[in-house]
């Protein structure tokens, strides 16, 4: 492919991405994060999770657990408060790759079930 064609392809791709940003097509998922740590660290957890998955999902952290699709907690969350469509995951306060892996599996399962 010659240099001019390569430039035109790059230009077309750039225009397409400007008009249709890829982030607008990411699956949106509502997450409620509950924890026994202070609010500053809780905000860190939200940012760390959002940053880890930013290229794959549009995660929206919400305060009302009843409106959440997924509940992430550093403490076991009582199952009697979950609706049949909600899923919960217990993570460590010190996030590990194992926690990210478990959350990734839960997010993938949620998307495959067509709930988002």
C-alpha cells in the first residue's frame, strides 16, 4: 500500500472516531459499591475499577443498590436484598488481580445474559 493510501485510511479512521467515539458503544452497567472503608478509599476503589475496565465497559457507580445491576462489596452483601437479576461480588479492600478477574467474569456473564 502506498503512502498516500495509508494516509487516507488514517484520516478516514480519525474522522470516524471523532464522529462515532468508541466509548459511546461500550456496554453500560450500573454498579453499586459498598464497603467498610472510609469514603476517600471507597472513591479510590471506584476509580481503580472504572480505570481497569474503561476500554471494555461504561461503568456507572450509583448510590442506590436497588437500581444497580451488579453490587460490589468488601463485605458479604445479604442475598435477601438482591433481586433475581442482580449479582454481587465480594472483593478485598486491597484490590488484587484475582478481584479484577472475578469482576471481569461477572461483567462478561452479565453482558452475555443480555441484561445490559
